[in-house]
C-alpha cells in the first residue's frame, strides 16, 4: 500500500529526514510544528566544569558566540548529528550516546567527569545523575505552531506520522482533538516509547523505533508503509 510520511519536526531537521526518506524510496510531506529560536543566556565560567553535555545540535547552532568560552571542554553528545555539529564547531567529542542524556551519563566515557554543563532547549527532558553535578543552561527554544494547512490537508487520507519528542506527540494529540481529525486513518512512528505513549490512543497503530535514531525511525516507517 502506497503512503507518505508526515514530518512535523523543525524545518532543518525535517529536510534532512526527508532526504534520507527519499533515498529509501519513501514519499514525504513536511509541515513543521516548531520554529527554533535562540534564547538569551548567561555564560558561566568554564573553569567550573570538566565537560560540556549537548543533547541536540541546536545547542551548537543557536548557542551563539558564548559557546567559544567552552571550546576547551570535552563534549558529551547525544546522537551522531549532535556530535558532528560539535566537531564542525571545533569541539572535541569525548563520548557519544544514542539512548538519551540519562543513559549517556551512565556510560564509562561520561563517568570520568564530575561537573558537567548541559546546554539544551527550553523544553527538555530533565536528568539526574547519581555521582555527577549537572548545571543546565537553556540556549534555544522550539516555539510551537498550530497544525498547518499542509498537514491538515494531508491528514484527510492515510499518513505515517513521524514524532520525535514527547512535546510534539502531545501537541499532535491536542490538535487532532481540536480539528476533529480521524486518528484511525493514521499510523504513528515514534522515536521512543515515551514519545509513543504521549501520542495517546485512537490511532491506527502507534509504534516506537528500535533505537532513538532517524535511521531506525525511517526503517519503522518503511515497514508501516508496507503494512508490516
């Protein structure tokens, strides 16, 4: 059965996902739920920390010139895209994890650091560490948008909806209620079990990717398109 993937993530990431999907022969529709914007933030003395944690490439893209103050700190990156953005900006990546911030903090590479500065977005998953002291600075925000006209039109027929965050899943659920959309037409492909749970009930199916990566999510979407 032919179908298309509805991508609701911010434009830059959505375009990257769409390119990967096209390489796999999958059709896509893009209509972002969010606009990424920088936030004003105060830089703390780099000497207080022995590592910098980045959970999104957006921290590099929108952190501004203050990032230079931490260029000598080793980076703990969540996801290969974040690690690549950090390297391209001149940072040295000490460890990369694909299971989220909490899992990365428990890795052998991260355990050697005791005072970590985490640069993240306004809406982020809070983490606690047993042995490390984590200081958080919010450097960007994802401003939410209503479900766009393109997405609304697409959702009149079956779509595979890609969801990357709990926040996006909750907004989709609220918008589907507000617009009285027929959830039963659509499959939801979620980046993680938490995201899948936040999407709510009533969809044709809700499934989580085997790992929290774009490749795993697209693999799941491809199987859903084939009715598997």
